C-alpha cells in the first residue's frame, strides 16, 4: 500500500519560514521523482517544486524561486520543502507527489501517480 504522508504545515507570519516533510512508503518502484504542489481556496492545484530520483536535479515554479528549496533523503524515502520568506499568497494546502519509474520531475500533475493528503500552510500578513 502506497503512502505519502506530509507534515510540517502550520500558521506563520509573513517573512517567516516553515519546513515541510513528505515520508513515502510502499512505492512499487525504487526509481521515482517527487514533487510538491499546492492548492489555494478557489484556485487550481499548481506545481511548486520537483526533485529527481537522484536528488541532483530540481525544478521550481517562478513564484517560489529563491525562497523555497526542495531536497530529498533517498535512503529514508523522505522529501523536504524548506520555505523561507513566506508571503500571504503562499497560503494553500501543500501536497506531496511521487512519480513512479520517472527519474526527472515535471511541472504537470499527470507526471505523478501517487499523492499525499496534504498539509495546510497559512501565512498571515
């Protein structure tokens, strides 16, 4: 049974930081890329950041470049998203995703076949 479990969300003031964690288990392949997406109320789910199978290649949305850093600990099947200089517009539910048999990340949701339940991030002004 595949499980992606996010943690680390919460309420933070603008300019603050949060670190999200995604723990993966039960994936059918040892090769997989991972990513973070987010969805704000009334908006479509959007790509935030992605990391390759090896962890050596990353991809970011323009809106978070220079503020967010994605990384993964492959041996622990864990992925992180360090979010700095948070803005109110970063408020959303953040979802972890995994793309089995995919070595490189993609910005499109259909490149990922497993999803977590999400964790709420709220940034107050």
